C-alpha cells in the first residue's frame, strides 16, 4: 500500500538528514583545525630558529614530550582528578546558591536591593585576593579550593538566572495565572522552562570558569595536589615545557566541560 511505501522513504530521508548534519559538523571543524595547525607551525618555526630562549617559549616537541611523560607516569591523571573534583564540587555548590538567589533577585525588589550590592562587591574582588584569606581561615586542602570555585562561578550564574527570569513574557505568565497556575506549579511548569535557555547559558559559563577557580585556589590552598600545583612546581623548577603541558591538560578539561554542556542543552530541548 502507499502507507507501507511511505515508511521506508521517511526513514531514508531521516538518515540522509542525519548524514548531512554529521558532514556539516565535520566541515565546521575544518577552519579551527587549520588555524590550530598554522599556529603550531609558526610556534615550531620560532622555537626551531633558536631566536627564542626555551625557558621563555619551549618548542611544541618538548611540550608534547613532557605531556606524554606526565601521562605515562600518572602524574597528570592523578592531579587532574583532584582539579576535576574541586571544580565540579565548586560548580555544584555555586549552582545550588545561584539559582535561588537569581530567582529571588528577579522576583523581589527587596531581595535585589539587599543582596545585589554585596554580590557586586564580591565579584569586584579577584579570586586571587580572596584565596589567601581562605587559606588563613580554612587551611589547606580541597574544601577551601571548592569555596573559591563557588565564589568564582556564583556571580555570572546569578546574573544569567536573573536575566532569564526577568525576560519571561509577562502575558504568558498572566495567562497561566488565569488558568490557575501559581506558586510551585507556576515555577516548575512555566517560569523554569521559559528561563531555561538563560539558565543553561549560566551553567555553560560557570562550569568552564570553575576550572579557573580550582587552579587559583590550588596556588594558595592546595599546593601539593591538582594541576595548579603542577604549574607552580614546574615554575619553581624553571621547567617551562611542563608548565605548557599542564596548561594543555587544563584546556582539554575546559573543552570537555564545555562539550558536556551541549549534551545538557540537547537533553533540555527534548524534555521541554
């Protein structure tokens, strides 16, 4: 029948669309790959000429060699795991605080007037200044680093949450109220889904910034563990190539974090 013939045709169209999308994704990566290759070639050319001291700028070969050595010895993995724990814990704590705070600021002028000045003042103080105080108050270890991560990610996530809630179409909310929505049902079924794009933007920003907080915290509060500690150890040993190798690992972590948020975005699109 015609309906039976339409089913394989529809499946074929879906498969073709999937192949086209996959091909477009691969093609979209080409400019970034080409640009990266050009940067590596220029970097290698400068270092191979001998005009730049390897202490200032090591060659890509030395960086890769140190990276492989660190991976082979397990040093990179063990310290990267510490940084991952600190950054993710700080991000989760920051998210738990940021979402209610952002919602409260957006919905209540009293909360906004009360909290925003302190929030802005806290953001104006760099994490590198806060870290020594946390070292004095909380000592060394993962916990003070987690607190620093939370403080680093808090402000941008609060601001994005406030923006998401404040930009919801008021006519849509009024129509929902006429249908009987209020309180928790309004928040769960109307406000949260409508503010979700801004909240997801906050998540993507915060989870990437959490690595920055972890590294800064490790400089002061956890100098024996984490990728930040490896950078400081390499600096004291004048091992610039190993410093660059550690930065490469940090960049990979940031890329993995950012890539994971795309999966979160797709999941949210399916659910809402």
